[in-house]
């Protein structure tokens, strides 16, 4: 029983490390800020949809910077959002991370978009 618990704990630690490395790599490739990385980390780890205030409380950053980064992450399709109605009857968004394979597809899509843009920019330039 103790060996099984230890083995599961080691597996969770390995998965956590792989997840951290994957998110760090995504952030580096796409130039995502530290706050954006923290948001993505938080959303990937939780299975719930979170409001801006919940994200702000979890990562201890200002609401303004969280909102700005959510806009970037949503545009890159690294974060998704759903409209909900609050207890006071107002509309609000709840944010969540897509599955890891969807994250990879979003990174690939954005990277290819940037490469095509670079190719267009370089099209008329002669080599030395």
C-alpha cells in the first residue's frame, strides 16, 4: 500500500514537471508574459472555469494585468471563455484551459501564422 502511494506521488510529480515545462515552452515560443504564464498554469491545473476575480486571487496579480493577459491568451486560443450569469443577473466570463493537445494545436497554428508573415515580409529581399 505504501509503495503504491509513493509510486502515484512520483508519477504526479513527473506529470507536474512535464506540465510546467510544456507551459514554459509555450510561453517562450509565443512570448507570453510572466503573468500570462501564471494564468495559463493556474487554469491548466484546475479543472474548473474561473472568473477574473478568482484568477486574480490565485495568482496575486492586479485585475487589470489579468484582464490584459486573458485577452492575449484568448486571442491565441490558449484560454477559452464561456458566458455565465452571476447571482446578481449580470453577464460574466469564466475562463478555462483547453485540453493539452488543443493547446499544442493552438501553438502550432500561431507559429505557422508568424512564419507565413515572416515569409511575406522577406519575399522581395535579395540574398547576399
